[in-house]
């Protein structure tokens, strides 16, 4: 059977298994020694074979959603080791 390719951004967004991505990001931030950027999280997701590339767009939208749910928060900024640009860094919210 041929795999169906989403035709629009909306369809592609709807096809994402959010719950799995949320759990993967929470696992990575739980294991982390310090706050991480979306790109660093994506790189770690790739290393763990959760995603096919290190593209930050695999983690950034889910981080925004997790932040809106009160699970993660942006706790500061740092210079991205990959781009040299300032980026936000995320951690799990303290309970």
C-alpha cells in the first residue's frame, strides 16, 4: 500500500502524533542536566531515533504547546551552538 503524503500544511500538522512527541520531549528534558533549545532537543530526538532529521521544527511547535499546557517553560536564552543566534532554552516546569 502506498503511503499518503499530506497535501497541505494543515493536513501535515494534523498527522503528527502529538502525544508521542510530548512524551519524547519530556523524557529528554527529564534526562537533561540543563535547559535545552528546540534545536538541541531535536538533535537529541534524532540521536534517539525518534525523528528522521535534526530539524528543529520537529520539537519547536511541541515545546510551544507544552508551554501552553504548563509542562515546559522558557527559562532563559543562550547562543545556539548550531546557528550562533540567540535562542530560548526550555526546562520542565517545577511542581
